[in-house]
C-alpha cells in the first residue's frame, strides 16, 4: 500500500512537469504585440536601406580640355551666327554704313571659320547690299580658301547687279595668301572686268613667291591666248619691293622672252632705287646681245622720282655702255618733263 502511494505521487509529479513544459513551449512561440511592432519596424528600416552594390567609377571629362576647345569653338560659332543675323537684318540706308563696317571687321577676325556661314548667306535671298557686305568679308579675310570661295560665287552668280558687286569686292584683297586663288581665276576666267580686278589685286599683294607662281602658270600655257596675256600682264605690274630678287632672276634666266619682258617691266614700273639698280646690274651682266634691248627699254620706261639719283649715276658713269647711258637719259627726261623725248 505504501509502495503504491509512492508510485502514484511520482507519476503525478511527472505529469505536472510535462504539462508545465508544454505550456512554456506554447507561451514562448506567441509574439507579444509590442514585440511584433518592433520587429515590423526593424524590417521596414532594413528594407529601406540602399543596397551596397559596387558600381564602376565614372570617367569625368577633363574640364580644361572642354574649356579650351569645345567652349571656345561654341562661343566662336555663336558669335559668327549672331553677326550674320545682324548683317542679314541691315539695309542699304546711309545710317547703317558704320554698323555694317563694324560687322564686317568682326567677321573677318574669325578668319576661315566664317566661310560656311558666308556661303549660306550668299546662297540665300538676302538683299543685294547684304550680299555685297558678305562678299567683302571673303575678300578681306584674304586667304586662299576665302578668295577661292568668292571667285566661285562670281562665276556662278546670274544676277548682274550682285555679280558686279562681288567683283568689286576683290579690291579689298590685300594678302599674298590669296595669290594661288587669284592666279587660278586668271587662268580660267573669260570675264574682262573680273580679270582686271584680279590683276590689280596680284599687283598689290604679289611677293617673291607670287612671281614664281605666275611664271609656273605661264609655263603651263601652250599658246598666247587670253589667259596667257592675263598672267603676263599681272606679272608686269607687281609692285611689292620684296619681289625684286625673284623678278630679277626671272628676267635674267627665263627662256620665254615674253616672261622676261614682263619681269623687266615690273622692275621698271616699281620705281624703287633697288629696282633701278637691279635693271642696271642685269644689263651689265647680260652676255646675250639679243636680250640687251629689252633691258634698255625697261630702263628708259622708269618714271619715278625716287629713281632719279640712280638714273643720274648710270648716266654720269662714263664707264657704262653708251646705249645704257642713253636709256637712263631718256628716263630722266621723261620724269622731269612728264613726257618721253621725241624719237
């Protein structure tokens, strides 16, 4: 009996422990409202955080390069367009002349960069005064490309009024860089007025290199045609003193008598003392007697007071050949009296 009671007591205790364990297990699996709210907030914050994925570093353009190249080009092009727009709005009224000249000067400062905009303007239906100003911009820039562009527009222009103004604009060419384009115009043009303006432009700007280019162009002609005449005349009226060495060399060594004559006439027409002395040296050094008359003729054509002293030296030097002294005397007479002496 006593043993049975002990057994039952132990069993009851074991059952109580098992029940307690079950209750504790169930209680620990239930989440309190406060805990659930805290957990939910933590999850939201966790999801709100940005993902830390690695991204490649950006390559940033060099600001210095952008400023020096892209920005300056953009500003230049914007300025050109602004000036072109201003020019397009102008008319031929007297009050606009000063403003037009200012725009032309500013456009010329941009050099060849302005050529595309000028082409577009000349191809538009702008008024004649605006197109004339645009043509002057090309002439005053004075580069081979700008003058070539101007000549092309002259050749293709069908409006006589515009064409006349374009041709006149060549009077503004004042740079030797334009020589190749001007010479090509002489080789191809059949327009007498254009050829005349181009020859005068070459005379104003022609340098030692221009003389060589003209001589080469003459050699490229197969006959004495209008183009050859234009080239020879352009050579004969070059007036830049820096061309004297090249002209002297051409007069002394070229095999074509027409080319030699044009070079001699250029030296005579300059009227500079150095040009006169060059002619005298050419005569003294010339071994071919058939060529001497051309040199004498050039000396006798000198018509500049700047050369009077040189001519007097040639005439007064008894060691000079008589015919050279006589040529100098004729030149002195012409300069002093305004007309050549009677034959």
